[in-house]
C-alpha cells in the first residue's frame, strides 16, 4: 500500500489547501498591462484636436518605466509636450499633453511596465479633420 492510499484524507486536504492558495493570489500578479481604451479612440477621426492623449490599461503601471509619445505620421516628428506620465490618482492611466495640433494623422507610441514587472508596448493612430 502506498502513502496516498493509506492517508487519503491528507491527500485531499493538501489538494484543497493548494487550490485555496491559488484562489487568494491576486489575478494581477499574473497579468501584463494591455490597453483597455484610449482618448482619442484607437484609429478614430476627431473634429477637434485633443489637449491630452490618454490610454487606460487593464492593470496598474510602474510610473518610472512607462512612456507615451505622440508623433506626426507624415514625418515622424514628436509633437507632444514631453510630459508623459502615469496619473497619480489612477495608476492605470497613461497620458501626455499635446499642443493645438493641426489637421493630420498622428501616431501614439507607448511602452509600459506593469506592477508584475513585465513590459508591453505598442502604438495606434488617430486623425484630426
């Protein structure tokens, strides 16, 4: 007879404890940060230039390692004010100020590190009429 068949109650108890431990680990500890939504919306055409470009993520960001920039699509020049930041009141919000932009297409470039330490990055465009 092996140890498992001699002590089935111990095996069941150990399995239940293992499952309970998995349930109390925060789900964010396994997740990277991915964009949830943005303003202006990804791929959108807006009639008025925004004063701030914002991206909300699905988990908290590390402010020191998260960046956002806005470039003109026609020549790839940076057009934001260089003040990209994670909002101190909402750690899922990454934002940057932009001056009054003329009509045209713009590329938003972002790179973030989530609280789990993993980096994700990407980009999207929006157009001003």
